[in-house]
C-alpha cells in the first residue's frame, strides 16, 4: 500500500533562501506574527556566509565567505550583531604590509596605514550571526534541503514546486520572498506566468557579488609573520593570490592567513584543487619564509563552483562594485505575490552584509504596507 504524500499546510509567506537576507526577513515576519516558512536548498543556513572550524580546535572558526563588517558605515548589520550579543574584533593590521610585483626579486615592505584599520571581524566567525538568527525562528519554520524549482501565480497567491530529500512537494502561500541572488533565481527557478517584459533578462544581468571568487585559508600553530613585524597583509601582482590578510581568531590559534585568488574561475578549474592550494601555499612561503610552506591545515572555497551561489555567468567577475538595487525593476512582481530580498536588491549597500539586512527590511515594509506595492 502506498502512503499519501504529505502536503505542507498553506502559509502566509514563504521565504526562499536562508542566507542573511532570508533569515532577517523571516525574523521580521515572526515578530509581526505572520505565518511563514523558510525553504533553503543547502543543508545549512548562511548561503555565502560560511565559517569552518579547524580540525585541531572546533572552537576556532575561519571565514570562507565574508569576514568584515565596517561599523562606521554599516549601521544595520552592526546594530543586528549588537542586538544578538555577538562581539566584533578588529582586523589584525599591526605591522608592515608586503607588496610584490612581477620581476621584483623580493617583496617590498610597506610601513604605513593599512586600508583595513576600520574593518571588524565577527567573533566566532560570520556564521555566528546566521546561526543566532536561525535559533530565534519558531520551531518547524526552517526547512533545509528544500530546493525551489518552480513558482506559479494563482489568483490568491503562489504555489511552489520544491525538491526535498523525501521527494517533490508543493507549497502554497499568499506571498513568496526570493532571498537569493537574482541571477540564480531566474536561472534555477521557472516562473509561471513568465516574468513580465524584460524583467528576467535584467535580473539575469545582475552579477552575484563575490560569486566569481575563491578563498584560501592556511592555518599555523604560530603567527610567525607577527613575530617578524608583519601584519600578514599582502598586495601581489604576481599571484596566484592577489590579496592576503591575517585570518586568525580573536584569541589564540590556530593562527591563519587567508588570500583571494586572482586567477579566473576557468584557470582555477583547469589547475584542480590540490595544485591550486599548493600554488597558494608556495606563494605564502615565498613571501613569509619556509615556515609558511608547512601549514597544519588548508581550507579552500571556490564560490564559482557553488551551485547555490554562482551560475556560469558569474565566472567572470564585474570590473568593480556594481551599482546594485531594484529601483528600475521594482521589489515586487505579480501584484505583490512575488517579492525580492537578497543583498543584490539593495540600492544603498548591495553586495554587502549590510545590503542583505537593508533588503530584508525594505521587503518587510512592503509586506506590512501592501498599498506601497507597485
Ligand atoms: C568570498 C566572499 C567574501 C565576502 N566578503 C564580504 C565582506 O567582507 N563583507 C561583506 O559585507 N560582504 C562580503 N561578502 C558578501 C556577503 O557574503 C553577501 O552580501 C551576503 O552574505 C548575501 O546574503 P544573501 O542572503 O543576500 O544571499 P546568499 O547568502 O547568497 O543567500 C541565498 C540563499 O538562497 C539559497 N538558495 C539558492 N537557490 C535556492 C533555491 N532554488 N531554493 C531554495 N534556496 C535557494 C542559498 O543556498 C543561500 O542560502 C562576501 C562574499 C563572499 C562570497
């Protein structure tokens, strides 16, 4: 005898994506007493926020996604962290930086002010923020490993086709909030009826911030660079890492350096994971000495291969920080049944953690005051 497939009860609002923007939206809905569900494709919360523990010390976590908050011009993210009781600490910048150029026999030592004097890091790693938000949600509202594949408009709401470990499910709601990169949303999700006019093309043209990038973190027993009067900060035109910074926890070790690769996604793929890591470590050893060539652990995160962040279109990064925001597109479609959050939809701070919070707040305002929907 076959068992009937359970149909999830309809809710007022479904949030797609449990990154920072989706979780902030969900938190606001919970506070407003709205009945909601969060559907997240990955088996974890956080999206581009990802902190991983050292094998030798589970308390020490390292940021493979965002690492920095700038309190002086990111008031929303800073206030949220304070409200959740999550401390910040200063990015380690004491000491000299290094600069290396092609054809230069040795790196230049740069004594002077670091551009990261104002940068702050989140104690315990940036995942502490999304974990705290997820913990606050009412029971059974967060559904991991739920991938939304199709959204259909009905006269009174929407129906979502969702892939789950238990098989396909259909969810129904009055509104759906897409809290994921717009390019990913229109590539991975089918809309019925199709989005009006050239909206789909315009959403697909919005680059997903940092989706083209890869980060290497090398862990060490000792912060030997500090002992040599170095901050760990490097700007390199030689590569493969173009920028390197101290990524050590607030207190104690393992101590760490992290770097962004300058190689394009296709070149990284061609090299393969092990060679990519080795080339990064060889560069760190070239800069900081043989000790640096023998890390106790390496972590590599290539966001361009992460299917829940990047599409093939994201392999080439934008040349600068794009002018984000949905001013022309509008934050809602289908008469307010389909809404957008996600950092790329934020006009003032799009791309950043601040933008993810900003977008969630604007979307919540629209849900609370539907007369503002155009
Ligand atoms: C390497 C790197 C470094 C960065 N550094 C900084 C920094 O120092 N400071 C800063 O402010 N910002 C930084 N950022 C940007 C910051 O991470 C983002 O602004 C922020 O995390 C975006 O949050 P979001 O919720 O809008 O999107 P995301 O985090 O992308 O969340 C979207 C969520 O939707 C889910 N999803 C996708 N498709 C589906 C589907 N079909 N169904 C259900 N769920 C789906 C995803 O799994 C994900 O959880 C960095 C990003 C990266 C990658």
